[in-house]
């Protein structure tokens, strides 16, 4: 983390607030606090707030607020409110069917790690993952904390089509595809949950700063949950837990 946060112009109507040049939980916690407090301010002129691994991109209307005025506000937020992290976090449980046609690369991941498939599943589902940021498509989760034992390189040739809900590994990251998309991650499973739904507000129920816990399920459970999701009768298990209760 930088000793002093950097404020960088990004064109004539955007600002980058840069906290450091590494991926760290402490940086992400500071980013989450600033984002939360900035949203609470409902500052006239702020158009959009986009947190990343180590920075925040803020789009603003220069007619309503200048670059220097926005920097003054952000400096106030970071000195007053962005110290430390909260005791409680949101934990989102993601039911996941591992392997088979839903996780076609899990055998390769197991072979690469010199493990059995069951061991890979146990390790992957035994960690609670911090959502560092969202992108490259709406609802895509970039998760930190993957056990190095199952870290696996991306595919040499990306797939042209990946099914929504697919859970993958790329190097030391894991994440989920919310929509049909091309992609080069090693697919190890799939969730029946709808990770992006433009018929509801907000369309994405996961947000940066949350923690994700993958819960292994059977094919029968997958089909049952999928039907409930389609009928809009399924409730995602989201709960507030103490950080000390996380499996990190």
C-alpha cells in the first residue's frame, strides 16, 4: 500500500484513486470503505464509482464538480473513515456442481496439482474467497485467496462459449461467469444460480467486498435449485458473519 494515495486524472471527466500496486486485503478493505462512504454522501456530480483490485475509478460531471474539489472530498473520506476494516462481512453461499460436463477441466486441474478430483473439490470449497472486484462482463467475480496447491494456468486456447454459472480457475484466481461468454479459465464446476438478472434491481446480488463460499451439491440438487431459480422461488443464502468465522 502506498504511503500516500495517488489521485490521477483519467480524461476530462474521470479520476483514479490509487491505493497501491499490489493485490492485498488491506488495500481492498480501504477501497471498500471509501466506496461505501462516497456512496452515502450522494455527492452531486459523481456519475459512477468503479472499484478495482487496487484503485477506484470515479466518473464525474466536471460542470458540477471539479477534479480538485473531488480530490478534497476523497482525502476527507480516506483520512476520517477508511481506517481499518469492519468486524462483519457478507458471506454468499454458491451451490456448485463440480466436474463432469459442468466442470470439464477439473481432471486437468487435479492432474496438474498431482491430486484426486475429490481433493481439488475439498480444497476449492474449503476456502472463503474475497470478491476483490467485478468485471470484465456484468457480474463476473474476481476472487482472491485460491489455495496455491490448485492454482492452474489458463487454457492455451480460450473457449468461444462458456455457459452462465461456470466456475473456473486461472492461475491463482478463481471466479464465475455470469453470462454466456468466451473465456480461457479452467472450468471445474457450475452453479445453478443466476449471477446476472436484468429483470431485477440490482441485477447482480454479489458485490465487491463480499466473501464467496462454494458449497458442493449433487446433480439432483442442482436440478432442483435450477428449477427454483427459474421460478424465482429460490433465496440465495447471504449472511453477515464475523471475519474470525471465515475460512481463509
